[in-house]
């Protein structure tokens, strides 16, 4: 009875919609929608299910089966606070396997856990690709083929930076995928994923390419493909196909505030994945090119302050010592607009291009310095294991403050201890003690920032800073470089009239 009541309000609308569809010209256009059946039939045998087993650590309970309703709902407005879940993959998710194994379950008798992911065959002699986070910390990797055969896989190599793992199984005449070109993808193009979401093997979902070249936090060397293909726990490591049946990406991450699919998925371009796989196969490790600069985007205000016609390029906020960039003559405030002949529109465009450049290769780099174009030649180095700049654990706190009303900022000279903590050298810079209402606050300056450069002039003392501020042009943006808890940041500041 309850069902009939629910159906009644929709009955008229249903038949009305059907009648409209019969006469609507859009109905004929439905015939032009892609038919994925042939693509799936041809490529499903190349997709594999991957399960991993890890021995439970002493004192810890085996991994228990997870249920979606129990996933935490992350706070609204904080997308970067627990985001791009590795399909629920947190440190505690059974040792870091495919985060999302809602099908992951524990074996209480043997003290082992299991996590599920996907992968695909790239060669007839048994080589497979998947995500590194699917097999991370695994003691045993089991690959199940479409024909239900199972193999214990050997880990050939893995690369954390790109989240790629290369596996091998002892089998021959396997159905390998056709490898396409991720660079040839166009936004709006249809793509299809095959994988094992929630353990439901060989599930198929489709959508379109939403964007290309996405840069994600802590993923600087992968220009991700963004799609609206439904990707869920267990799809991780599976292939993304174009309509030609070619693999163009590896489904890797999702944007989620709940742990489940929310319409935004990310795939690693197959070009990147195959380049990594080739290195893992031949050398067992991956080497990447290194420039040695810290960069940021050029905003409209910063573009104006650097006398640029429009915002573009990667703004150099710091040149690391003894780096290829330092040897090539890069300077703080340079804007990289072209690298090895390829345009740099956003700062996120630069790291992937540098990363795929051969070590020791000399390449041209076009920059804008003080509003004028220049060209530098740089010999690319090898990316160090740890290339992050150390962050200070605590910002500057001491010193007598002086206020300059044109910017609305209270500044003071820096103590020796503060210099050592921030690693900013024996001279230069003044600390921001307080922010009043004015140009500094509007530009985003914060207490504890160390002002290093104002309008392309190094700041050596509070006295000199006051004179620099006094001489600033009114109502015109000028670049200001600050050291914020160990990291350089350019701000565009528009001084008020005196």
C-alpha cells in the first residue's frame, strides 16, 4: 500500500515524459550517445583485481570490514583538511593498502588483513600497473584475472611521488591493454573506468574529462586528469579508457568530504605512468629532473607589480643554494614563462615539465626579470630524496616594534636566534610584529612574517624599510617578499597615499 501511494504522484509525470520523448527532436539525438559495450567486452579481460595481505602488528586488532554509513562527515568549508582520501586510506587503514577497501576484512585466526584494489595488464608476459598506495606495506600481493585465475605477484618497483607500482606475474599470452596518449585527451571527451568498487569485480562507470593538468597538494610531479567518472573504493589502480579502447590514465584519487564519490575524480596520465614503469623495470627506481626553485602563481596584483601585461608563469620565491637554478643565474622575483620551449601559464605547469626532463640535459628557460624578457640556460639536476625546505616550528616573537602608517604594519629587527630558526642568513629582513588596517592587511601579510624584499630592494633594517615604504608609489602594486615560517611568499601590496 505504501508503494502504490509513492507511485501515484509520479505516474502522470512518467507517461507525460515518455510522450514528450517520442516527439522531441532530442530523442533522436540519444542514438548518438556512445555505446560502451564493445569497449568493455574487448578490455575487461585486461583488468585485474588486486588484494594485499599484511600481517597485523602486535597489540593491534586485525583490519575490520568498513561500512560507508560509519565514515566521518568532514566539516563543510575545509576541503583540504582530510581530502583526496585514498579511498578511505589513512595511516590506520590496514597498513596503507588501497584506501578504500570497504571490502577489506580481517582474518582473526591468522592475524592478517586484506585490502582490495584494481590494476591492468600492460604486456603479454605478465607486467601490470596499479597504484603504489594499493600495495604499500603489503607482505603478499594476489592478482586475480578475469578468468578467475590467481597469481602471487612480484613487486618489480614502486614510486611514491607518482603513486605508481609495477607488478609481475608468472604467466604468458595475457590480454594486454592498448596504451594511448594522455596528452591527446580533450576536455569534454568521454572516458570509461573498469574496476572493483567495494569488491564488486569488473564494474563499469563512464563520464567525461572535466579538466587536464590538475596539480594536487604534495603531488607536484603529476599533471592529473580530472573526470566525473564514478570512482569508489576498489577502483584505485584501475584503467581509464578513451572511446578507442586505449588506456589514457590510472584512476588514483577522489575529492571527497565523506570518503565516497562526490563527482570529482583524478587519474594519473598514462604517459607519466608508462615513463615511471620503464624506469622501474630497467633501474628499479625513478629519477626526476630538478631545477631547485620554490615557486608560486602570479596573481593579477603581482603581475601588475612586476610590470607584466597579464598574470602568467611561475614566480620564483626562492632559489635553493647549490641548485641548477642557482648555477644558471636565477633570481628571486624571476617569472618563468617558458621551459624548454613549452609555455608556463600557471606555476603548476612547471614541476611536471622539469620532472620528465633528463638529468644533466641543458634546456632554455624564458623568464621575465624586472619587466623585461630574458633567456637562461640551465643544466637540469637530479631531484633529491628530500627537496622540501625545512619549516620553522615557531615564528618570530621578540623585538621592539615600529609602525609605518602607509602600510599599517608594525615591524622590528630580527634577533640572532630567530635568524637561525628560520635559516634566513646573518643579515637582511625584519619581522612583522602586528598588522593594522591598511595595505599590509589587504595584501594578506601576517604576524610573524619576515619582510625580505620590498619593490625589488633587499630589506636590511627597520630604518631602511621605513624609507623604502616612504618612497613607494601611491596606488600602485609593488612586490613584497616575505619569509613565512620558513617558506618564501610573494605578496602584492598597494601603498596608500600619505
